[in-house]
C-alpha cells in the first residue's frame, strides 16, 4: 500500500523538497523490505528447531511444560 502511494507521488509534479522526501521514503521502504525478509528467514529457521524440540518431548513432558 505504501509503495503504491510512493509510486503515485513519484509520478506527480513535486517540489524539490517533496521529491527529495519521496526519494528518501522509497529508500526506507527498500530497507524495510530487506529487513522484513531477513526476519522471516530467521523466524523460519528458529521454528524448525522449536518444532523438533517439541516433537522430541513425550506427551507427559509437554503437559508439564505447558503449566
């Protein structure tokens, strides 16, 4: 949604200050996307370890750890 709005603003007639701010925001969106992708990769890696640990536990151990 934000990227679409930034694209619309880029196609508008902007002042130099506005254009500089839109350019800055576009760069920030790129950084945000990169960081989100890194977080998702890490979450995926962590979830594998957690699932393996849970599956290795007995039912009794799972019940007692849930309390």
